[in-house]
C-alpha cells in the first residue's frame, strides 16, 4: 500500500510539472496562475501547495527533472565514450543541449537563471547551483575516464579541465537563452569549435 501511495504522489507531482510547463510556454511564466496549473493537473490548489510553495519551486523542480534525465543520458555516454576526446566531448555536450528545451523554453530558462542570481540564499538558488555542479562533475568524470583509457595526457588535471569545458558550455547556453534567434545547431557548432583546440591540447596519441 505504501508503494501505491508513493506512486500516486509521484504521478501527481509529475502532472503538476507537466501542466505548469505547458502553461508557462503558452502564457509566459509571469502570467501563468497557480489556480490554472492546478486545474490543468486535475488537483486542488491545496494539493498543489502540498507539493510546491510557489511558481519558483515548480520552475526549479522542472529544471531538476530536466537535469536528472540529462545526467542519466550522460552516464550512458560515460559508460562507453568515444576514445577521441573531441568526439566524446561533443557527444556529451550535444546530449545536454538536445534535451535542454524538452521541458523548458528559453524564457523559462532565463527566469530560472535570474531567480537563482537574484535570490542566492534561497533553496531554489541553492538547488540550481547544485544541479550545475552535478553537470560539471559529469564532464570532469568524462575527461577522467578518457584519461584512464590513455586518450588524455596523464599529467592533465582532469577535474580542472572538465570544469573549464563545463564553464564554457554553460556560458554558451546562457548566450543561447538570451538570443531567441539562435538555434540549437548553431549553439552546438559554436561550442564544438571552441572545445576543439583545448581537446587537441590534452589528447594523447596513446589509446589503450
């Protein structure tokens, strides 16, 4: 019975997030009302507040859902990455980017970023920072995995280089969200071009 209750609770939370993201896209984050989200999710307003205190909580929960799925996809790449550093990086980065607009629009990403900066001491901001940290760690883990297999020079600080790659792809994603006209393909091409010379610098000729 406890398992059924947990499943029902998870299903309600998912319905709320799906309803919220649909309304955020249709009406904009600021215009969407909690009452309308509850109605679309087929829950009462009181039930919705049992899960999320406000729209900001819903937004960061959506970001968390997106990042969780991205990390799962990224872990599959880490399990058997291409042995060419540039190709491995491109595979991971494109996995991140290709999933980035599944739940959130550019406007929703801008709002989440703005809230995390404007309210740095809130749980929402701390959660956003935590998620960024998990993505950064995964990029660093990819560099370390390639290094362990001889594709990256042994003297390279895999953690530091991974953070450099992540900081670049993250900053470029911010630029992507700021410019409505920029496409995902343009974003991926620009980041690949920026990563290419660094990947070449850390690559080893010996691959085992």
